[in-house]
């Protein structure tokens, strides 16, 4: 569940031991399904291999406030009632799609452009949902990403809690202190687990997840806070967490082992407040029951925080070294 407080908290960098530069591979940033557009450039922070990065000093303190006695929960897939509406859908459009004005509740931190929304726009949970109602839209011709939080339409008029637009070809960040469709001010799309990449064992990015309470701080490349809790012992938005290399997934299904490998290499990203250790994926009726059940057995206690500050090239860019 999103919490929008409009706080413009200061950029926080966790200092740690020096780490080797990330290995950027040209085969990363594969095309988004139904497009020729990459999931941001290959040298984007979402694609960084964090398996060898140091653990920050506050890792244990953060985890002590994150309900680590639970197992992870895939916030997508078969849900015994929610069906294919469970997960965050992605709508792909072309340059000729009709554009519409969107009004925003958090107007000062939203991008005021016309959005390619219409009857074909898929909304998280469906249009009658009382949840976050995220809308993720990709213009496949311009390689532009549009994201809305709390999207709703009435009599042809669109309104949302907040809205953000990115070029998928660039590493540019939002202004520091601005929200997006996500509490951390980050894009949602690159953090969604998708069935095609799991099936083909081509997961090349970190995965978005939530925790019940965060701190009033954010780490690069996050831009926004979602709390009034000033304690540094609570995790900040943008904090990245890595599954222990020693975690044994040999008893899980092959698809689940693919996800475990990605959690060890790319990790999870704290992107919003919500249920403990819920991680997000696309809405797709093809998600296998066995995969979802296996992912529910991964213990939160097997994760540690990771200090990614050594990867930063510029505080206003998601590019990594």
C-alpha cells in the first residue's frame, strides 16, 4: 500500500568499504515484451551486479525493523480469487495512441504532460480496485515509460495520485525530493518480475519490494521518502538487499531457482511501504502455481542490505560505474 507524504528528504549515502566496479555487459537491458525498447540502459543501477558489494553498518538495524521472521511473498500470480488481476499489468502502445490530460493529487511532484491513456489502459487490480491502481504504459515507438499511481477515469477524464515519465534510453533521475508512481521516486517497470524472463532464465535486474515502515530518508538513486520516522535504524527508500549466496535452492523448482539466482546477483529494492517482504511482478495468467508456492518459502532472514554508493557516477543519474 502506497504512502504519499510528499516529503523531500535529503539524499543519504551509506558509506562502506570500497567495492569493485560493476561489470556492465552489453547483453543486459533486454527489450520489453512487445517492444524493441530496453529496460533502461545496460549501465543502469537496476542492472548492476551487487553480489560482491559490501554490507553497510546499519544492515542489522534495518533488518531488525523489517519483520524478518516471515517468508517472502510474491505479490503476483495465482491468488485463488484474484486470478489474472493479481500483479501489476503493463500496457504497450504506439506513437499514434490518443493522448489525454491527467490531473494529479500530488501535482507539484508529477510530470504534467499528456499521457497515452484510454479504454485499453490496464490498471492494477482493475478499474474498480481500492488498491494502489498503478498504470504502467510503454510507448514502443518513442521508448518512453509513463507510470501513474491511483489512476482512475470517469466520463473520459483521467485523474491520478501522481504521475511520472521516463525515457527508457536514458539514466536520468527525477528531481531529488519528488515522488513518482512509487514512494521511492523510482520507476516501477524495471523492478517487476516478468514471466518471460523467469521462463528463459534471463532476469537481469533487481526486484521491487515493500516493508511496513521505512525511515524519512532515501538512498541514491531513490528520490523520495515515504515516512516521518526520523530514526536511521529503519530502512530508507532505495535500500537494496541481497539474498545470501549460501541459501540452498536445490529443492525448489527450476523456475524458482532462476529467481533465487537473480536475488543473489541483483537483489531486492525497497520501493514502497506495504506488507512485509512482498515483492512485485507483472500481471500474467501464465504464472505457474508451483513457482509461486516455491517463492513463498524463501526466508526474509536470508537477506542482508548492500551498499551501492560506490557505483554512483553522478547523484542525478542512475548510471553505474
